[in-house]
């Protein structure tokens, strides 16, 4: 295994014009990463819908606007240097940045943006819904997105503001491809889809040199990147499925970074000479929810008491250490509009008093559905023990992920332990899931936590969710989402407990790595090996 890996690394580094003499452990100007990347189905930005492919797209492509390193919390100019929004006309006009070229050498044109959006809508692959929610169809896309010199005029149709649209256009499928190069590689009207599964055609800080599924991604720096050439010549992401092998490769100096270590392995590395571990909050929030079809779970006093029966600290300081942090609002920490206050802590006596003052009779016996894998089963057992202290008895019902989610969608559970992640980084993506449900009827299926828990959301919250989505001023909009989260945090049958975190182990000489809350916000272009 080690000999094979070193041979592959040596060959890849030669492709990046690194001489054999430069090889001590890993090349001085190449970052070598051990990571499980077997989830990749496609690296075409119009089709990429997996964690690892999202990370790849960010390295090789840009959007008109984007969340970028080093500050991933700020929506910044990307390929557009400026834009003007007309909310009344539901139009945003983008002015393209001067002097940007694709990796082919072709200059960026407004026509490239039009073509890129058109191919996403026409191909209609998994992430296409992110753009089509703007009212775009194959029939109208050429009227909704048009080119005028160095300007791109984007029209949208829906009850939402330009602030929402900008976040949609910062999402992965809005990446801009080199239209001329992609058209030259079209096959049978596939918009270059087959070719882009093995090649890149973007403006990003890196260019794809090689992709071998289940083996490696080899990226070379783009010296002409408009944001400045990366500090390193390349990044080799090596597929290593086993966490133990990742740890070994890091410890022996064969890789600079290991991304999929277990908490125990992280603990073993922490404090070792020449190595460090950095932790990054992720977008997924984990929650306990109560189906309102279950009579015993309908009283608001049960919802309130539940917030004091979760041993947040006990879990995050033991089996969840490094994997999750306490977070009690529906929008993840690390993005505009998040509510980071955590007012609830484990307090059995307070929970008992809340139930007693409301006249709630105990014991309450309820089933708790959970995915039959770690850390979910450990979390369920912790909840079972802590809730029992106040007379709420959980019968744990384990199942596969598909079994649990199918039951959740059918609204046949009683209590449910699950997680939720946004489809794109706009607060409405989660507000619609946790604070909105205007039609609670069984035959009106909605892919939200509110509907799945049969919670008929109060009219006030529904109205506030729609108003926030329509607000044009970003600062006011973020404040509206913070207020909305406070209301849901205080009174809802959904108890949000944690936000996931990812831990990355690396050599001490690696600096500048940026990892935001989703794989789309992983950045290597600032990395240096000191």
C-alpha cells in the first residue's frame, strides 16, 4: 500500500513539474491530502451534488458572486465586479470583472454566463432545482438571462428579494464554464457533460490535471487567476477510504493533511510533534422533534421542558467531542443571519417544574426513531437517560437511514432524532424547513421538518418567513432571520441541539487552509507550506 501510494504521489508530482530532488516527504510546493472521495458521481458543476465534488468545483470554477476565502461569511464579488438590483422589476444587472480568462486562455464573456446557466437548466441534473426555483425553464431561460456587452441581466420570477437571488447565484450550479471550450466538446447535445466529467473549463485558482474516480484529484495552480495565483503549485487529493490508513500516512509524512479521522484518532494525534488538528463548524444541525399527531407531545410545556432535558455539555464533552458543538437555532453558525446564543442547558428540576406547572401528567411513554449508527445511537441513549429523569420515557427504535427517513416523510413516527443541512447557503433554505408550514394536510407533502412533524406553524411565523425571504436589504433581512430563529428556539416541537463540526489533521507547516460550513467553502488557494 505504502509503495503504491509513494509511486502515485511521485508520478503526480512530476506532472506538476516538481523535480525528484525536491521530494523530502511531500513536495515543498504541493499539498497532499488524504481524503475519502469515493462519493463523487460527477465533477461537472451542472451535475456535481456530492460533498467531495462540491469541494472540487470551488477550486476550479467561480460564480458571479461568491463566498470566498479568507472571509467565508461575506458575500463578495466573484466574476462580477459590481451589480445593481431592481427588486420591483425582479432584475439584477451584473458587470463582469475586466481581464478574467478561463484556463484555456479564452476571455470571460457575458455569453459564457448565459450559456452556463442555460446548460444547468437544460441538463436538469440533481442540483438544477437551485436555479430553476428562480422561475427559469428550458423554454424561457434565454429571456430570463441575457448578455449585453460586459453585462449580464438576470431576471427572476417569485415572491422573494434580490438578496435571496444573490445567494442562489452563489451556489455551486451557478458556476461559470468556458462556453467555447465546452461547446467544442459536446457529444450528441449533452452540453459537454461527458467531457466535463474528466476535465475542467473554469476560471478558478486551480486547473484539473487528472481525475481518476476512487483514486485521486490532481489540481495544478492557475498562475493567471484574477484573485492572485495560489501560493502552492498544486493540490493532490488522494482517495484513502480507511481512517487508520489516513492517520498512518500523515504520521509517516506521506501526506500533509488527513480529513476523515475518527475522534479517537484525532485525540491520538493532538499534541504530537509536527502535527495539529483544526476544527471547523459545518452546516448540518442535529435536532430532536416531536410529531404533533401524538397527543402526549402536543403541549407546549413538553416542548419547553425538553429543551432542559438534553445533556448538551455531557454529549459534546464525551462521545461527540470534536464532532459537534452546542447550537440551538436552525441556521448554522458561521453565516450571515445566524443566531449563536445557546440559552438552554441540562436542568432536570426546571424541566420537572415546567411540566408540573402545566399540569402535565407523567410518565409519558414515546418511541424515538434513530439511525442505527454512531453517533446517533449514542445520542439516543443519552436522551433516553436524561429525559427519563423527568418522567419522559423513550423507547428507542433503530433503523437504517432510509427506513428512518421514509418513516419521517410518512409522518408515522412519534419522536425523531435527525439532522438537516441547507441545499444552498441562504437562511431561507432552513427557515422554510423549521419555521414555515401553511398547509399541514396529510396529502400536501412537503420536504420540511415542520410538515413531517405535523406542526401547523402559527400564522405569525409563516408571515415572518415570507417577509424575510422578500426583504431586499441584506442587513434588515439577516436581522429578521435572527428574530425568527429566536421565536422558533423558544417555542417549537423541534429541539435543535447541535451543529456538526469537522476536524482536519495536518502538519504544523501547513497554513492558510480555509474550511467553511459546507464543502463548497473549502479553499486551498491561500495554503502555504512553511
